[in-house]
C-alpha cells in the first residue's frame, strides 16, 4: 500500500520542524553568545568584561574577555551559571576560546564544570574534567561531555583560565558557550562514553 504523496510530505515537514525546535532549545545557558553584555553570567573570581571581538566576526555580537590572577599555577573560574540537571544524564558542553598572543607566559582557556546537590550550586558533589585550548590568535572550540554523578541536581558551568606559575595573570576571550543534555540520538549515549572530556580543537 502506498501512502498518498501529500501525507508523506506533511509528515516530513513536521519532523524537520520538530528537530529544529529541539536543537534550538537544547542550550540551557542564558546569553551564551554575549551579544551586547555579560548579563546572566555571575562573576566568581578574577575579572571579566564584554569585548566586541566575536567568534563569528559579527559586528552585532561580542564575547567575554576574562582575566585570571593568582599565585603559582592556578585555575580561576571567572564567569559561571548554575544549571539544574538530571542525575545520571549525560550533558554536552563547549565554548569558543580565543587566546591573545603577546602574554608574558603560557596558560589555558577552559570550560570547567562542578556538580552540586542543591539548586544554588553551594553543596559541592564532584568536579568533572575540563577541556582546554592553547592555540593562540585564532578561535578554537573546546568541547566535551560528562555524566551527572549520584546526588547531583545542578551543574555549575564556568568559563575559566589557568595560568602558569611564572605569569602574573592570563586572559582569554570566550564566545558561543553551550551546555545541554545529550539526546538519545548522540553517539555513545547508551553505552556511556569513556572518552568524555577529551580536548578538541578545530
Ligand atoms: Ca558572540
Ligand atoms: Ca562561533
């Protein structure tokens, strides 16, 4: 039996629309593209300011310029958002990172994730590994995934920098941040991905 062509067409259009809606809603972060300011992001440490440099070269958007300071080798989580999560689920996270050349010493730009047992992200449960970028003078995307550990109901997504012991400070720009649940269509969801949080650059 053949379906009438018109019915099939309507069905396909519905599927495409649904997929578009799902992908548009997957990012749980507010103001992830830093179009005009750093609103919705809480400063935790270090210093941050809005910067007109955009990862896609848009004149209508910018990025977050963050600076980490400290003694010795130290990681500073500068801008954070606390996001409710579901225990046991896998989440995906990423950000574009740009490291300006000419800094006195080396460092890393990172996405850092802590898990908490309360919705305000105060009762620490665990930390996930981080992804990093060291390439300078070009935008690179760092990305990874992690499973919510037992007892955690919120994740604190942080844009962070790590400076070397020799440096007084280290800075990096961040843009197009992403944090959202992996869908059942993602690779390795069912089996769990032991390679989670490997660093990627492109
Ligand atoms: Ca932007
Ligand atoms: Ca981008």
